[in-house]
C-alpha cells in the first residue's frame, strides 16, 4: 500500500489558517452508535454507562493546538454517576444512534442538545406509549430516522399496520399538541445484512404522513388510538368492520 503524502510545512502556516483547518475538520459528520448498559438496584432501573466503539474525533488527538480548537466544538456527553465513561460529540454535525429502550435513560444535556438521531425499534406497537413524550421533550431534535425490522415487531402481514401504527403515533402527538414542532421523521425498513440495503417505507414531516404508495390512506379511530392503514386491493367494508367510526385521511 503506497504511503500517504505528508505536508511537512503545516506548522509553518499562519496560526489563523491552521485554526480554520482544524475547525473545518470538526464539521465532518459522524454517526455515533451507543449502547446503554443498564442495571437494577432494589426496584430502580438506571443507566450504568453508555458505550461506543466509535473512536474519539481525531482532531482531539493530533496536537495541543488541534485539541484546544476541537474542545471548542466537541463536548462530553452520555456521562453517568456510576461510570467514568463519556463520549465526545458535536450535536451540530454528529448523529446519535440508539436502541429505543435507551431513550428513558437520556440525561438533561442529551435531551436538550441532540439534533439528529437514529433509533432501532423492535416493538412498534408500544413505541408511542413509552417514547413519544421523550421525543417531544427533545426540543432541538430536527431529524429522526427510525429503523424497524418486520420479523421482530407486531404486524398485520396484509395491511402493514405495524408501520402505519408507528407513523400514527407521531400524527396523534402532533394533533394533540399543535404547538409541537415535530422533527423530520423517516421510518425505514431494515434491509438485508449482507448488502446493507434499506428501504424507505413512510415519511412523516411536520406531523403529516406522506403516502408513497399512491393508493391513499384511511385513518381509523378506535377506542384506544388512531391507526393509519393502507388500502391494498381490498373492499372498504371489510376494513371498517367492527370500528366505531372512520374517515379518509388526506396526506
């Protein structure tokens, strides 16, 4: 493997230019995947630590000058009282990837700072009940990607209710709180592991669901919650049988 070229005159550059170069390096986006190690003491659950395999930003490890500039942008997050671990992040450029069960253990700094987040969700049926209020508390969250895996969630094979139930959670939250600035949400179906493909299923933007199938959607109101269900080559009466009421939801 050929040796990478080296720029030996970098230290001779004006300090203002060097600092701009270090600052530019700090804007490189990263996706930082974190795992929450949980524990139980008596009946109380708590986060023992957050761990990641993503190394610290290189700019923090080059020299004193680069580190000083990097610490103006990267800060320590995901600290707990029970572990010395922490992760350097810049929420303006980095995406945070978590399992949805870790949302309960996010601290005030993380809730107030995260702007881009990726969630792995395995049980769409209960996402709204346990987590939608946490999402609403993340006031700076602008982009949210939710990955689901069909084989690991409650679902209806014919109508794909498991996906549209998840998008319905955001629709309901937006309707219940018109002042909430809903982030740009993308719901994605995880692709094959060998090729890393992913398929976009539904897009929720500002509390509205974008129908990508071209067949329209129907919003059903039951005694518990609203569920968005795709019409897929079926008779309308068979869909509404047993429901209290229904109406067409225009995306």
